[in-house]
C-alpha cells in the first residue's frame, strides 16, 4: 500500500517536469486499486466526487499507468475508486465509490499513449 505517491510522467512543452499524484494505492483482493480522496466542507454546490472530472481522471489514469509500468504490474487487474469525505453531525461521512471511472476512453487517445512510453 502507498499513499500520496508522486509519479514522474515526463516533460511539458516548456520542458517543465510533469508529475502525477495518486492518493492511495492498495489491493482489494487480487485487484490493484487507485483511490482519489476528495473532501468538502459542504455539498451545497456539488458532491465531493464531482471534483473528479474528466481532466482529473486523465491525470490519475496517466499516473496509474506509469506506476503499473514502474512496478511491473501492468498485466494485473485494476480499478479507480473515489472516497468522498464530508463533515456531518457525528464527525465525518465517508463514502467509498468503487469503480467510479474507467480509463478506457484515455487508452484510445493518442494524448494518453504519448505519456506511456
């Protein structure tokens, strides 16, 4: 298990370093799970998990792909979960959303592939 892991993804157009971060990496049985944790003080505007938009999903997927390559676990099954955290009257409400998104849309993208080399 790892937390707050920063993974190098390469260099940007201005030669700046590009890193990706994964909040939690753990196994659920035989499945490697990449978890994004989102905390909000209120859900009046939107639920915490709504902050994991397409841009954030792509960042997580790129970092996860690089991690899987570095650790030589590319062939293992994996998924992306989100943990939503919000305060409530008894402390905090914590909700696990397993399989919140898939990286299938990014695997077909030339943009995503360019960072997997």
